[in-house]
C-alpha cells in the first residue's frame, strides 16, 4: 500500500526522478541483459541514500520503513544495459 500522496516515477536514464524535496518510500530496479545498479542520491551532487543491484534479467527492490527525506531532489544514477527503475516518492512542501 502506498502512502497518501505517493507517486510512482519511472526512470530509464540517469537524472532526477523528482526535481523537488520528497520522501523516498521505495525503489524497484529491473535489470536488462546484464547486471544493473541504481544509486539514489539527494540531488545529483548529494550524498548516497541507497544503492540497489540486480542480476541480469531480474528485479530487486528496497523499501524504507519510514521513508528517506530528500531535501533537494530524488536523483537516480543508472548503470547497466537498459535498466528500468521505479521510485515511490511523496512530494514535500
């Protein structure tokens, strides 16, 4: 069950999933033909919040118990061939 006001954002290339303050609730990574990694940061230059890794052709996920507050943006850095990331975020503000 998602939190009130939660949104799902799909990311297929490195960049902001949400370009404003939010609470990060979960991350789901689906790898393509090879292993994939997504690194979620508080903005493109901020500290790392979570790293999720998935083997080729598999899905891996991470759910925060109470969410992680991001004050700048929810930035996803993707590695691998054709990974797809879905983040569940709750905008703040």
